């Protein structure tokens, strides 16, 4: 079946502009995660959704970052007034409620955001 | 708070040889999960192998195996018979009931012909 998809694949924006990044999880996956991967760094957790609720937003770096999920499916990560330090690859992952033994998260290909 | 440390930023290995990537972690929890993910240049994160902390037996997946030392909080990945397609970034990750993976900073592995 189809994997996790993300759009756009690459995004170049000017400092101060708002951007929206989209994630389509695997069908039936109730859990959805956003991570950020800065150059030369590991993945940094941003936010976790269970259904449409976000029980853990602890990783969002500032109030310029927000995310929502609708219909228990698609999620959008919005960054307002982008700064150069927001440049990174943003990865989305999803997992199935049946994977409570393996806890495997399936990742999308990411969106590379460049703020100029 | 849990932390994951990968002390080898880069490693290289000859094709068909064996290489071991190191990972240590810190936690006060007893039941948790550990993962190795591979990230090729395509950016797609691919699960390589997982280990449940309550299992004493080391996990194996074909050419990939782990050496899990719970007391030492060590979780190394051994790749046998290395192939050119194994060239990638490898990330060690920790998971405990917080519904988020905690990643190390990664090891870049280059396999040479």
C-alpha cells in the first residue's frame, strides 16, 4: 500500500514569510508525528497526534510553530514568520494502533525547507 | 530525561567486511524499545532492526544484528557482509511510552568497493 507522503518535497521561502507543510499518513494509522532534522543533527521531536488530538506538543520550538490534523488523517505543520534557523528537513511519521507491540513508526520522505 | 549518544560521526568499511556502529543511551526506565534506522540520500528513514528491552536475546535481521547490553545501556549495530547499498546515515533511537522516538545524532557509513 501507499506509504507516508509529504508535500512539498522542497520549499524555498524568504525570511518572514509563512509556510505550510503537509503530511498524508498511511491509511488507518491513528498516530502521527512531526520531527525536524537540522543539518548534521539527529531528528528532533516536534509534535505527536493521536487522532485529531495533540497530547504532546512539547517539541515545538516556539509559538511560530503550530500543527493541526483533520479527519484523523492529513496533518499540516505551519511555520509563521520564518527565520533562517528554521531551515531543516521536516519529517512526518505515522504508526498503526495495531503496532503496539513493535511501536514501529513509518516515515515520509520529508520536506526540505530553506529560508533565505 | 532519556538521551541517546552515537559517538562515531563517520565510519567506513570495505565491501563484504563487517562493521559495528555504537550507540549508548541513558534512561531510568526498565521497559523500552530501541531501534536502528537507516537514512539513505533519498532521505527516507527505513527501520533496520528493533530490540525490546525485556528480551535478553539480541535481535537479528539477515545481515544486521545488535549487541544489546542493558546494564551498560549499550545498543550497537553489526552489519555483516557489507554491501554498497548499505551506504547511508544510521540513527539509533529510543522509545518509551512517550510516543516519540528520541534519536542520536547519527553515524554516516560509507561502504567502499
